[in-house]
C-alpha cells in the first residue's frame, strides 16, 4: 500500500453481514490515519444493551430508530471510517444522510463467503429465525440493488485482508480523482 488518499468526508462502509465491514474498516482507518467507529457498537453503548437484546426486548423498529440517530450523530462529528450494520443503508433517511455527508463504500461478497463468515458467531438476530443461507440470499436480493448506489464498490473474496484493503484504497483514490 503506497498511498493514502485524503478523504473530504467520513468513509461509510456498507454491505451484508459477514462482508468484513469492521475488519476491513479498521485496517482502512489505520491506513488513512482516521478513527474507526462501528455503528452497532455505538448503538449498544447508547442503549446499554447488546444488539440481540435490543431486537429481543425492544424489537427491530426500535433498533432501526436508534441506528438512524446514531449514524446521524456520527456523521455530524469528526471525519472517521464508519462501519455500519447490514441494514443501515436500507433506511431511506440514513441512506440520504450517508450520500450527503459521507463517502460510501460497498463491500460486496458472494453468498458462500457470507454464509461461512456469519456461521462463526451467533449474534445476528436476523439470521437466527431460519436457515441462514436462505435468509442471507433473500436479504441480498432485496439489498444489493440499493447497495449498488454506493460511491465505491469493492469486491471481497477469500483474499488475505490486506489485498481487499489495498483494493479499497485504490478504488477510493480513483473515485476521488474523478470527483
Ligand atoms: C443487521 C446487521 C447487523 C446488525 C443487526 C442488523 C442487518 O450488523 O446491525 O443485527 O440488518 O443486516 P452486521 O452487518 O455487522 O452483521
């Protein structure tokens, strides 16, 4: 990695659960010298509850309200690399705000990768209610056309993390040169 583009706005990582938003986001933040923030962690801190607890005790609409508020607050703050939950960009208000105040990067991964990566943990309420592969496939069909509105798309495969990070920095630099 020989360069680090200077970002005019916060970089917002979007993509399906298991696409690597937090892992890759942390590395991109380090390369750019920016703080890394995870919106789910911020929602948990604000609520004093974990994401599964919020879903179970307060319901998904309450989680989405919190997600909308937290992301709006974070986008008002200092420039950072912000990893968002997989459903965040599907919210019309959040999406409009990300487009206005951030630079969005979609980490695109195929179903097999998402299934494999999400099978390692059990902290995703949306994947608990049935066959995770079927749920992920259905969510992908709904979400990918919207994710495609991101400023930059990076395809992540079974590559070492640094390969994806380098691809993301390259794609960002090209985008910034064009805009
Ligand atoms: C969600 C994804 C999760 C978390 C919540 C809802 C979704 O984040 O925000 O469980 O709607 O896809 P990850 O994408 O980090 O798993």
